[in-house]
C-alpha cells in the first residue's frame, strides 16, 4: 500500500483532559475512542497518524494517548491556533475558539504529502470504515467520504446533528446539515422537518483527501475571513468547503459506504452504551481485550 496518513481532529479537547467526556476510557484496559481509531487505521494499512491538538496539551497527549502506539505507527502533531490566519486579517479580542475543521486540517499542511483520511477524535467509526477508505486509496486518487446509515448514528438520549448526503452515481452531490435528529414513536424527526426514514446516508466527518485539498482550503479561508473575521463564533467547516467544490465542479467526492455502527458520547448517558458495544466487539473477536 502507498503511504497513507490519518488526521485526527482533537483540538477541541482539553486535558484529562479538561475532564472532557470524549477521552474517558471506554475499553476494558482504559482504551479511549481514539485508541480504537488508531488501532483500526494500523490494521487497515495506514502508516502515519497526525494529531491536530491544542499546543498546550501536547505532553499530555504523548503521556496518556500516543505513547502506546509510537512503535506501531509514525505519530506527529499539528497545532490549531486561533491566531494562525493569513496576513492582512484580524479578529475580535473577544473570540475564544479557533476557526473550525477547515482551519484544523490546514494546521497539518506541512506534515502531509500523501493521501490522507480525516476523522473526529471523539467518534468511533468501526474497523470496516477504515478499511474501505484504505482500500480506495490503493487504487484511486481524488476525494472521498465514508457514509454511514443514519439509523446507525442516532442517540437514544436526544437529538443529534448530521450531514444528510445526496448521492448521484456514487458521488456526493450535496450535504444538508440537519439538526436535532431523533427517533420518536418509530419515526425519525428533525428540527428542519426533513422527511427521514433512517436509511439515508450521512456524513460523520470521515473524509479521504489528497494534498490538493490544502490549496482549496487556503483559498477558501481567506474568502471566509473576509466575510466573517469579526464574528465571535463563525467557523470554517469542511462540509461547507466540500459542498462549494462540488457545486463549482472543481472536485468529485466518491461516496464509500460503511455498514458499521457509529458510536459517540454526545450525551453523558451514551457512555454505558459505547462501553457495552466495545465489549461486544471484543467478545465477537473484532478487537483484542488489550489493544497495544
């Protein structure tokens, strides 16, 4: 397999991480969701992992997370900073957070020269998902996205936001950001009253890219800042960037399907379910009881 990198977006996480639920142990030997993602990526053939984090938490990531697999995969760090914006732009002193997933990926530009996958650090995507994207880049170039069945991504404890995908000839044609999706009385409802069946393909921010993306992101970030730099909470988001590239016919995005169930701790009540599903996967032989 050619070199393939996994970008893990974790800049929104603090230190023990600030006590954030996403890095609570979910495995029997204190494994985090990130550990399972890296393990799956290694098994699929990825040979480098780049963690996009807040610079002040690098030592804690090394001590609590990445030390476990430095002998199994090349590990590097990129830092997402609020102040890392193109020259000529400024922002309000009241703004507290960086600029979203588009800027997060840009932080890794100097570390990636090969096809790469992008994931959220606090989402469990499943072994199949990493394998389908790795297999894609054995034979293809260009952009891709792993799509999940909506019904496999819902929480029993409240509404969730999902990017509902429109797909034409196995290519992504549009992403509709849909909020407060929940299952109620055997029906799936959302705040936008979009008619949903549960069989829709949705994006969970698992993407496949080539370094060409960085060129697009740099161009788009300047355009974004020219409109939104003085806003306190505006974000430069990768789904919006991809939608724009598709509509302008600059790129096609191949949709790769995964039957895996997505797990995430959207609500504190979700954690026991995630733990139980991990244990079931171990019992069924998908994972060893101790990953590393």
